[in-house]
């Protein structure tokens, strides 16, 4: 019997809704959604999930007398879910979503996240996902005085092979290094630029990578914000929770969201914007926290939060961005991170950097196929490389002086595949302003 693409009621994507955890309800929605996708096939080249899905439906049509997706079973759902790395691009381009006003209410990323959450609730979070799900705790333990030892371990081929066997973390993926000086330590010692605070104060949600792995990104954000007249405060904060969601651990993600919202609310009450120098974390704060918590405070924090470069782009639009640049940047190959596009803000950093004299920005809107923790997993590493090849080739073809990406994990893919050291747009902007950091952090 052909599946009706029209839902009898709105799909359950709120983890606080009892229907979210109903296995029968989920199976019915997976059948309906996959029927639509199989008929459309627009997203066949986006990731490995869609070709796998289409092959499974075609198998059932050819071998089992199916009309469409109705014969797919639990193992099929699992296989498709595991190949989705949650870039969200299929949702952005899909013509059948709520955002497009379509009555079919299709949302494949949220649907597959729901399948993963149910699987984790039934079977527990895997050791692999547990290991990858706590970058904040790992950063606390491994950065600072223990950074040299941890980085030595991460660079050891023998120990990486052990890690790959025990935890399933690819020995080939270049893990982010840990910083000998954490961002919070740098900020405590930092002497603000003249004029910092003349235009107000912003709260910086530095992200785990900005705090413990790449503090130069967060520190550059501070310098550029200060150059534009803003004082910067770092509220107490934990991981945004996205790595937990990647492993289906909704409870852990909710606990982190609850803590962070409580810490950020005083800044919201004070009228301070919250800026986030990482598109995946910004997406989580703005899109996932309100769903996870379902509270007014979570909605208010989300509304007050912006991607860091979106904040600077707002200043550009307002005519208040400082445009006194000291150094041209030449040609920039600018990677358009998927989770920027998922927030529907495009590439604000490219627009801002394009203001610098004698600077040309070429946008490369191709996926790095890392997206959180997926690309680090042993079983997905080679597929990730395959789907990142368009990005890698685009960067090579640009023949640019600088490669820029808002996403530090995409930066790790670029380092490995292109052999170049990418900058965050805040680092590039600091260079243009002449407030670039010295040897530390």
C-alpha cells in the first residue's frame, strides 16, 4: 500500500513530548519521510545517507514487491541514521519543510536525530559516542599544564591505533591539539585595547574548541570586539551539548543546556548580546536549546545569541563597524560552513572581510563532512574524505593567500587534506586591523 506523504498530525520533534519516544510513532514517520525522499531524490549527492536509503527502497521494490518505503525495517532506519552527519543542508534545500510552508512538514535531520535518541535510550550510549561526547571535560583535563603530554599521545601513531580499536576514533583524523594556555587564563591576564567598553559589553560563549583547543580564535574575537569599542566578558559555561546529541544522549545535552541558560540569563537581563565564534555551537544555542528545555529563558537566550561574525556583519549594516584597516589580506578562500547556512545567515564573515582594502574573497560552499563528531569516527573517516573532496579541490583551485573557515573542525579537515593552516575569520580580521595576537595564546 502506497504511503500517504501528508502527515495525519505534525511530526514529534520535541524531546519533551511523549510521542518523541514512541517507537511506533517514529517508525511511521520514518516510513512517510523516506517515501517522500525516495520519490524526490534531490539530495542524492549530499551525503552517504541518501544513496543508502534509495538503494534499500529500490531493493524492496525489486525483490519484495514493495511500492515504496513501506517495507523498510529497524535495521534500515539504523543504517541510514548512522550515515547522516547532521550538516542540515538537506533541510535548507528541501522544498517540503515547514520553513518552506509545505504541508508535508519534512525535517530529515531532526527525524534522524530522533531515531538516534531512541536507539541510545534503548541500548545505551556507545563507548565511542561517550568518548566523543564530552569535549569540555576532556579539555579541562587535557589542556593547560597537561597539554604537551596529551598532544604527544594524540600524535603517537601507535597510541592512535589503540584509540581506534578501543574507542573507534580514527587514527587518521587530525584531532584538535590542546592549548598550553586556556582562553580563560589568557582573558584574565589580558589588557584591553583602548576604548574597549565605550560602546557596551558583550558576553562571549567561547565554545570548547575556543576555550581549550584553539584559544587564538576566542582571543582574536576579543581583540576585534575591543577594536570596535566593546568590552568582553566570558560567562561561566559548559559545552553546548551538541556532541551529546550526536550520540543520541538527550539527557546529557539537556543538562548542559540547562546549566548554560542559567549562567547566560543575567547577561540577557542586562541587555548584553551573546556572541559565539563557532557555527555548530551557535546553531545549538539558537535552535536546539529552546527545543531541549522548552522554557522562556531558553528562548530568550537563543534570541539574544548571534554568531560572532553575524554580530560584526550587523555592525557593517548599521554603519558602525570600524573600517580603519592596517593590512590587506590578498585573496581569501572562504569555506562556507554548513551550520552557518543552517542558521540562514549565509557567510557574514566573508561580507566583513570583503571590506578590507586589496582583499578578494572567494566563497567555497562545500561541506567538510566532519560536522561535530561524525567525521572523527573510524567507520566514517574515508566516506568523510570522499564527500569533502569538493571542498578540498575548491580550496586548491582558489590559489588563495589565506584560507578561512568559521568551523575549527572543518579547519582540521583542511589542514590534513590541503596542507594549509586555515584561520578563523576573527583571526583574519584581527590581522587586517593590526591587532593580531603574538606568540600566545
